[in-house]
C-alpha cells in the first residue's frame, strides 16, 4: 500500500509501505476511503515533538473492514466503522467508567498510520463502532471528524460541564475548538463565546452555534469574557490549544466554581499554584475518550443533526499529503482532508484524484 511517513521536521513523504496484516487475533484491517491531518500531527512535523526515526503518520480514521482476526466477535468484514486515536478493549474498569483513552490495554489506534490506504486496528471489538450501513459519501467527512476532532471537542465541552443555562467560552479556533462550539450547542448551552481572530473561523463558529465572538487573547481575552459575563467569568471554558497562554486564558476566563475542559495537548504548561488555589476552578481534561461518545456522535451525524465535516476546508488527493501539512502549518487550512475515492477498484489503487465528497471544499 501507499502511506505517509514523517522522516524529520517538515519532511513528509508519501511512499510505498508494507501492507498491514492481522498481527493479533483481536485486530481488524480496514480500507480508508478518506483520511486527514490533525493539528497534533504538527507538533512532530515542526520538530517540537522529536520522533524516533521514520514514523508512519495519521491517527484519525473511518473505513471499511476488510479482514478480522480469529478472536474478533462484534466487527465483521464489509462493515463501515469509526475508531479513534487510542485502541481500547472497552471492557476494563477504566473503559466502563468512560475513560477508554486510559484503557489498561491502551494502544495506538492505528499503529501502521492512518494517512494511508489501509490500516491495522488493534482491539477491534472494543475500538471500532460500526455505522448502521454504508454511509452516503457526503457523510464520510463528518464520520471522520467524529474519530478525533469532534470527539475531542465534545469531551472538552462535557469536561467543562457545558449545558443548559450555562455560558461556555472556547479558547482556540482550530477544528477541535470549533467543534467544541458545536458540542456546547448540542448540549444545550445558553450562550457560547468563541475566541477567534480569523474571519472564516468566526463564521464557522457562528454556524456551529456561537452567540458571541471575542478576538482578544491572553489576559485581554479573559478580561473581555469577564466583561461579557457580569464580571464573573464563564461557567464552562474549553481549552483547545495547549499552550501556557491559552491554558491561563481559560482558567482566568472561568468563574469561581466553574469548569475548564482542557483538550489541547499541553506542552510545557505550568499553572501557578497559588493563583489556581484561590480560583475555585475545576480542571478536567486530557486525551479525549472518543470511544465513549462515538455511538451518540454517529447517530447525530447519521440523522443529519450535525455536520462537523464542515471543518475540512481543503481537499487534496492523498499523494499530496505533504501539501496538506504545509497548509495546516501555515494556517491556510482549518483541517486538511485528503481524499481517496472509495468507489475505486480493489486496492492498491491507481492514482486517486478528485471527486471529493461534497463535505470537503477546496479553498
Ligand atoms: Zn479498557
């Protein structure tokens, strides 16, 4: 098959790779009709997160099951499935409590890399959720979004206890932040403040349910949130960036007794103890247990109640994945979406170009 490998900072190559095979009897092999680049892929891409030799890339996936191992009981060849970035058994005590991304048997969700034509998925029965049937093509981008950015934004909103009668502020206007806005709306929040200084992202935030936009950041942003909330701060704040500035912006935007849901991967963040002690703010977050939310998210997408696939604003053929990284790195794209055509003949496929699903738009 062909797949994406990162060799070093800004050195992404799309190349021939070994075909994934069933390694454990609990594995499944899936064919990927569509794949995408995550904001978190930019950390190793920029060289901020060191890699240990050439690394297959991609951890968000949906696909058609091609083959399952001998111990897989629930997932069958031919099903269309959605997974997430960690594989989990979904049966241990931690999974049953809803924290599948800390499963005691946790593994990478797609160890062979998901920016590729095929992927091996460990612990298939616990990790994968089948859709009610083969999805219409225009739903595939939204299902792909459920695999990571929607599930993560959703967890951020849940961790921040977004809900009816709450004012929710969202720090970060990447795909996760924008989808946290969508989640807050679905969870019934009364007022949703998106913090963004980019016009196209503000527009999408409003489409997803934002009632207010704040363009200031850092302490100015927090001051503006206080101003908008009678001096108190928001009840719920989603932190979807992961830097020192954004984390402090989130904590300082939250009222006493309020909740911060942090889902941006934290890099070198230090929270001053004394300030935090006196803030009375709850902090909860971490790698989103996307698996917990998948059945509900798939149902909302299947019934066309939400359209999270709108965060994909750049569509490229898979072999141009390196350009997708560049576009994300330069913030020309919110969320890059590489396309393959699932109606193509059996894989390995010919050169796949064009026919992007309607949910993906070239900008
Ligand atoms: Zn588990």
